[in-house]
C-alpha cells in the first residue's frame, strides 16, 4: 500500500483523538481554554432555553392571529354599532317624526346600493342670461368635460387640439395642439394627437387628463401643467369615448375596433379588454361600480359589462332604430340611450327591452323623420337628463320615479350640432359643445352655426345647498348581489330578463 495512505490515516486518527481529548476535559492548557469556551456556549444555550409552550412557533403565531382576529372581529362590530348609533342620533336631532327618521334611513341604505335618486328636476332652472362661452376651437368641438372641482372645462375639437378653460376667470389657461412644420426647419418633437380628438376625460383626483381620437392612442396628460405623461396603445381603431370610474383612476375606453378597454392610470397599464359589440362602440357610461354601459352604433344594441364577473348583458328592442349613438348612466341599475331616429330610451339592468321610449324627442325633420339625438347626459343619481340634437336644441327632461315617463321642462337653443353635454360634478352648471358639423363627419354642415363651448349655470329654486354631488350620491360602493336576477314591477308587457354572457362570446353569447 502506498505510504501516503498510511500517513493520512494516521493524521486522521490523531485528530480524532485530540477531539475526544478536548471533549473529555483532561488537564491541558489548550483543552482547558476550549472547555471554558464550551461552557460559555452551554451557559448561553441554557439562558435561551425554549419552554414547552414556545417550542412550536407556528402554533404560537396561529394562536396569536386567532386572538388578533377575534379582537379585529369585535372591533368591526363595535365600529359598525358606533356608526349606526351616531347616524341614528344625527338623524333624530335633525328630524322630528319617526316617519322622517325611517325615510332618512331608507335614503342612506339606497345610497350605499347606488340606487338612491335625488329629485331635483322640479326645482332646476337654467340661468341662460348668465351664459358663458368660448371659441377656442377653429373647427367643431367634439367633447367637453368638467374638472371634479367644477372650476375648469376641458374640450377637444376636430382641429386636433385640447383646450383648458378656467370658468371663474373666463380665460383659456392652456392648449395642447400639434404645431405645423415650418419650411426648412427641423420637425419639433411633439406628443400631441394626429387627427380628430373624439374624447377627453378628467380623473376624479384631478391629476390627469385622458384623451383619445383618430390616431388610436389614449394619451395621458398632467392636469395642472398639461405635460405629456404616457401613451397607452392597444386599440386598433379610432377611440370614440373615455370615462373614469367615480372615485378611482380606472379609465374605460371604447373604439371603432369594437372593443372596450380598462386601464389603471395609477400604474399606466392595461387591465382588461372586453369584446361583444358588432360595430364600433360609440360611447361609455360608468358611475361608482365597475358596471359599464355601452352602445354599439349600427349593431343597435346596448350592453352592460360586469367587469369583476367578466360577463356582459345585452339589451335590444328598438326595432326601427338605425343606430344607438349615446348612453348615460342614471344610477347603478338604470341608464338612458339616444339614437339616430330621434328616440330617447330608458333601460333597466333587469330587462332586455327598454322600460320607456320617447320617440321623436326633439321633433321631426321636414322629411318626417325624428331629429338625431347626438348627445346625452344625466346628472348622476338624479332625475335630471339633458339631450342635444342636430338642430341645436338643448332639452332638459325629468325622469319619473318609476322610470316609465320622460317629461321635458326646459329648452335652450344653441345654433349648430350639439355634439357633447356634461354636467358639473356639483350639479351647479352644464357645459355644451356645439359646432357647424356633426361629430361623425363633415358631410353635414350648418353654415349659420358657430364652433363654441357654452357653459350654463344651474339654479335650484328651493335655494337648498343639498345639490347632487359625486361624493354624496356615490358614497356607497357596496354592490347588491349580481347573481340575483329579477323582474321589475310595472305596466310593461315585456318582462324578459336579460341573459348574461361571457366577454368573448358571440353577439347572443351563452346563457348562464
């Protein structure tokens, strides 16, 4: 056997013996020092001895979490009890009878489900003698939007510009537009839109402006400085409508590509894409819940998208309708639509066909056809509806409590095509975008009209400060059970309940 095997084995034996000698603790200087070190370790281990009730850290953490959950459970119930008690005391201090107390409690419950309706139409008057207008758009204005504080109006036009207007100072404070290239000069980098800008929207936190149009891109801008922040790509056709969900930065967009997209503006990314319409999606309506109402133009359908459930409801029933062009949410269970044949329809989420249809709402053309309903708006969670048509008439309507009647009570003439209408979030003014051309093209021109944005103050004749606001009416976001379907009571002969379909389904979808 080679010698190196013998030497290695000997060394191992010696090392092994030394280890045993150190542990044995015989009198040796080095061994005494090592023994002293071992003693300190043993003392340290003894000082950190784990008792039997601490041996399982997972059991300890579980028991602690259970105790914490019990405390949290108790705290939630105590908090709810305190809030209910405070609410009851507040109501009792402001009203005199039990009937008034019960009515206040009922209103609070309806507000939390998103179905509370403020009856303001009877006390509304437009102060047309205080009209404010600005003519910052060279071509026809297409979309108007109020800022959440109602101090600014954002508008877009066919000349590819976005205008920011201060209502208090009555001045244009900012413009986003594409600069023309000068001969011989290098082209300046710009983030402005190419082509028509069909839609603008302001985020509920008043930090962002979203815009979209012919160039198929959703652009995000800083509200204060109007600086460009981000381009959101994904649509394959012109973008027709933009809408923010109340009290969130969830943005919904619709396009000629027949899709509806949801974007998270805080993260500047795409969240979801919804398909189902058979034509370009003309307009979007959304309030505090993730329930989105859309109209599909010439596919003559309205749809409700339950984003969280990834399902959709399809609404039909306007047999003589050429196209559905505009939509506005009334509350979380009802919406209104306007069509090219001049009809305004009221819908319930629980029925496939409209509850009420007001035909030729803006009168007749010389040909006998109804005037085109080009724009529609509703003061959220109220009975106040506004409509505009191709003859330049702005009409205000009262929605009946049972949603089966539309009653006109005010009319105001703005020459031209009324392409966009929007209520201020505080309910104290309305803005109208009107111009010489229809929003969908340039084939129809009113030479006598002017391209302008008009702001009309709203006065409440009861002199009450209790006007509709997004904060008050959208205070509750607790949704009712989406799985429960029912039939709304009424005099309608058609009691069909809408069927629920998947996003990716065909036009009829599969019934769940």
